[in-house]
C-alpha cells in the first residue's frame, strides 16, 4: 500500500519553461512534506519542504504547493534549467501508528532539454 | 562540515553470504536512517536509529538489522543475502528525528550474484 504516489515516472520540458512535478498522498496524518533531488551516483539532496499549515512555500526558482483537501502537492520549477535534470522524490512525514518516519514516493525523472 | 559518508561504495556478494555496511553521519547529527533504493520501488525505509536506539523500523525481514554506536556512526547488516537484495543502500542523518530534513550519503551499491 503506497502512501505517497508519484504517478509520472518521467517528465521532459524545454529549458526556460515551467516544470511541474506532482505527488499524491493517502495518509491524512502526514503533516510535513519534502522534495528531494537525486543525481546519478549521488544520494538525494533536500530541496524544499512545506508544513501542512501552509499551502505554498517558495525558494528561488522552486515553489511547492500543498492542497490538503485533495491530498496533493506539486513542485514548480521556473524557469527550468538543464542542471535541474534529475530524479525528484516527494516525501511525507507524520505520526503513523504512534511513530514518525519519512515515506518516499518512487520518484519522477525530470529531463530539461536545452 | 563533512557530509554523510558511507563505506564501501560498491560491493559484490554471493547468495547466502552476509554483508555489513557503514555510515558516518554529519558531525552533531544524532539520527541515522537507512533506505533501500531499487528501480521499481524507489526509496524504502529500513530503520532509524537515534541515540543508539532503534526508533522506527520498515517492513523488511529480520535478515536486515542495524545498530548505532555512541559516536552516532551506524552499521547495517544483511544476512543470508538473496538476489533481490541487490540495491543502492542509502544512509541519511539529521539533527533530530527522521521526520525532519535528512542529509543523504552517496550510498553503497550492493550486487548479489
């Protein structure tokens, strides 16, 4: 039972355009959401996060939107750059059966074409 | 500050053997989590240690175990290796619990033949 879902395994966009990566979750106990970026042969690196008390968080070219009623979050990258090409993981955290842990989606591979 | 380090980076083992992977967290971080990454399953949580105590455990068989030392370094052990254990094993550290931003190491690529 996958609690965090990234339904698009891959996404391709042109340099300078907007990249939108989507993530859905099923557990209403999740209260903190994160995005990680992973290059080949490296570990994931933290990108941006959002608490469930907010609906938007912005950091430079990266903005995360949270729609709690739809249990959906998205990561917007504007403008997209070739260096953004990587696998992006959505992750969620919150109390689950009395303990907290980070649950990751399967990732979306973003390719930004020059 | 030095990042999270993992040793070895690559490992080849045969079925039935056991393996021990090591992780050194960022200085001052007390939480260490382990993840298994495979192409079809993404990152799957194995366990988390905080101050030498296992706080959380994922849905993996008992062949997967770990421990944390007083200096926060952690080891992960897999016994009786199976072909399906071939994966990238990632270690992540954070100052507090696993629910906060985690800093990942480069991983250990384990191949079981």
